[in-house]
């Protein structure tokens, strides 16, 4: 009877030893919370480095609306074409012309031509305006929240209207 117990105990110790030998190299350190935090920080730095563009190293911010034209601070004349790309609900991009006080002068809708839901699509809209009293203002490009209809993902382009 003792022989059977010793045999079972020996077999168990052999199995445990084999398992420990198979599961890892004893030279590797166990990751502590500080190690994991450092690995996460290193990964974030690599991600930021990878997102730098070629024109000076500024980070490209991930956003759902990117406006290519007009550029901030530019003088625009009627008609003005607003172009960019968007990843928005129902591919609907809203464009508003506002005066310096934020009052809406014109608001139009453009459609982003995305291939599938959740993908970016190019948009372009040409808007004609005729207001002389407003010289400085902004063009805002945004989406409406499907939840409550509020403006989201707003891109503000300060311009001078000619």
C-alpha cells in the first residue's frame, strides 16, 4: 500500500516538473504591473511615431471628418467648394457658414461617398453665398448625432468672406 502511494506521489511530482519545464524559460522575468505599464507606454510612443506625417512631424489626429479645402485663414469667394473625407452616420456631412458671432448664414448637406458603413468617403459641395455685411466668419463641417441630433465631429475653418 505504501508502495502505491509513493508511486502516485512520484508520478505527480514528475508531471508537475514536466509541466513547469514545458511552460516557460526560467530565465524570463515575470511581468509586473510596472513592466506592463512600461510596455504600454512604449507601444503608445511607437504608435505616435508611426502617425507622424512627412511635413514636420505633427501627429495626425484620428477624427471622423477631415476637411481638405478651404484652408483655415483663407479668403473665400462665392461660390466656394468645400472638400474632404468623412466617416459619419448615413454618410451625411453638414456644412454651415457662420458669421464671427456664430450666427448661421447658410447650412447645406453633402454626401460622403463611402464604399461601406464605417469607412471614409470623399465629399465635395459647392455653395454660393451673397452676404456683404459678414466679412469674417467660419465654415463648420460636422455630423449630426443619431442619438440626439446635436452637432458632433465639428471641424471649424476660420475664413474671410469676400
